[in-house]
């Protein structure tokens, strides 16, 4: 199960985007309601867009010691946003990050106001999320993905910006600080990056030859947005610079071996080796693989044997009402586990539509799902809107995800749910899997209100319903027990999507 390292490049790239999207909707335990800090967004003359819509701010601890995640959301219908950023115990870093966030927010609100002058009905959307990339030296790279879109234009804008922190000293570090004082270092960096670009198949067809030279010139400025991990130095270019027609800005990953000679000692692999922790590796145990090979429902059937509601009588009306619970965008190390416990408590089977990039990191949980008899579904690698991708990329998003799930669990993936439910002919033709949508949308990602999930379910559920939820929000886990209790009392049996399809005429 050692595919992790070999795949480092694509993983980091995909992770950046997938978590960007996933993290937009990260939930929190602590809710703090605050009103907007008047200096930035709520100028009195911006009445149309901001006025007194409350801004919700949440703060939670991240998985990284000393780093808290702040999430700020506004549901203003003209100019909604969801912004997420890290804060540490160091004031300078905190201020730098906050200034950036304010700048992004201001730019967005100004654009909205300008656009509204032309067309009153224009609305926008802003999402800012970030990924933390740790290095064995203890240093962090925080990579922000800020994406904005407006109702008057089809394509949105994405921007990547990196911040860097030594959490012990509070100091920042730049691309320059990564390299020791060799006079050729910048030249070597530039040529390593160019070589990495040439080797990157996914970039090839998008490269703008004339621009490549210019944007990879040996100037520090060209490499200012970067992340350093134990495997690679990742360079983030601005959108439409070295390449175009990509989803998001071009990202180039230079294997650490290509530049390690030049690295400053604080970042040299051998100097920090003892500190390297090996992240989760693969499955906990594969003893169940054989007995459960192929279908998730095999164990399901025997698990609920004896339960009066498990009778296979699909054609009978009142007895044997079935519902399929589905959870998207995970796995999440905390929330998914809680959901698995609640499902177990109710002896319920569900279907998880997972992001390949997250499966790679939380493979233990995926095995727990499999062992509990849940169905494992494909939700693309990085939550891309497939209708905007080339056929090759659609295939890659889907195939890679099925491959990692099958690799990790030994179980075949037999269901696919496109992100945003977005499908077109190309998606239909390319995916070899049944496309599974839903009929009950709990909108748990939007409201983050555990009580609301039950309310939506009560109002909409019927025999054969497929309920959409997300196992990345704490509020979803918190509301699930009540939903299951209600459905059980109403006589519903909880089945996987596959079982539902098999029994539905
Ligand atoms: Zn999704």
C-alpha cells in the first residue's frame, strides 16, 4: 500500500483543489456570531450588497498544533462568501494573512458593486480556502485558493497565494530562504521547474510556449507562491500565465531530489530526517477483504437478518419502505467516524461518495466503512465540475478515484455521483458507472444546522428516496441520530444505493 509517495505530485495538486473545495464548507463546534468588522466590507455606500447581513465566524483547532482555522461566512444573497484562513499565536503572521483576506474580500465586493451598476441583478460568490502543507522541519506552507464567480460571466477566477510560517519562531520564510547561498541557486531552480513542466503530461497540451520562458525566468518573483513538503517543492503560477484552459492556476511540482543539493540546511531532507513522521499508511487490516470481495451488500444482508424490516419484498407498499442515505465529499477523520458510529447504532447501511484525494489520506476510515458493509462510491478525485473538463480529464477524475478506493479496500466501486450533480453527454459517455443523484437534498452544507436536516427529511422523504448529506460537517453528524430514529419509526429500512436500485422496479 505504498503508492502514496510515488504519486506525490498529482496528490498534492489534487489535494490542493479538492480540499480547497471541501474546506469551503468545513464545520465547527464553536459558533460565534459576530457582526462584520465595519472597516472593510460594510461601508455605508455599499448598501445594496452588504448592509446588515450578519457574518458568521467560526473558530476551530486544526490538525496542526498551534494553528486555528477561522471560517467566515455571509449568506448575503447578492454577495455571499465563505472564507477560511489560519491563525497562529504569532501576530505578524496573523496580520499578514488577515490583510490578504481583507484585500480579497474588498476586491470582490467592489467588483460586485461595479457590476450591479450595469445590471442590478448580478450576484457573485466568493470562496477562499486553504491547505496546510507541513514539512518535516516543522515549517508550514499555507496555500490559499481564492475563487470568485459572478452571475454575468461563465468563467470564474481562481487565485493561489501562499504564506509560510515557522510555528516556533513565528518567522515567515520565502522561496529564497529555502535555498542556501549558492550563486547558481536561482538558475537551478528555474531549470528544475522548467524540466518539471516538460515532464508533466497534464500540463503539456495547455502550455503557452511564448509565455513559459517569461514566467519561469530566474527571478524570485516568479516563484513567490510555493509550498515545500518532504517530497516536493510545489510552485503555483497565476492563472493564464504558463498555461491556459486549465481548471485553476497551473501548479508545478518539482521532486525534492531535483533540488535537495541546493536546499538550506533547515530544509534539507537528511537534516530533518528524524523528524519525518510517516503519515497514515494504508489499510489497518485486510482480513475481511475476501469474505466481502465485490459487493458491499453481502454482509449487509446477513447483518440485518432477523430484522423484521429486512424482508425482501420490494413490491409491497407499506412494509419494506426503503431509503438510501448518502454522504458526499468525505472521508473526514472526525465526522465520518462519528457518522459510522451512529449508523452502526441503528444498524443502518449507507453509501459514501468519496473524493479520491481524501481516500488516499484517510484510507483507514474507508476500510472501516467497507467492513461495516457500507457502499463505497466515487465522487471524483478533487470535486471538479466535470462538465467543464476535457474528456481525458473527466476520465482521469473518475478512474483515479475508483482505482484508489479499490486499491485501499479491495472492493469494487459501483456507483458514481458527479460533484454538484453536474452531468452532460461527455460525463455520461465516459463514466462506466451508474450515475447516482438524489431526491432529498438536506442542504446540510449550507445551513450547518443539525435540526434542519430532520425537518427537510420529514418534509420530503418517501419510499425509495436517496438522501443527500455530507460527512464533512459536524452539524450533519450531530443531526443524524434524530434523522435515523425518525425514519426507523416511520418504518424505513436503510439500504445502500445499490440495494435500492436492485429492489426498485
Ligand atoms: Zn460533493
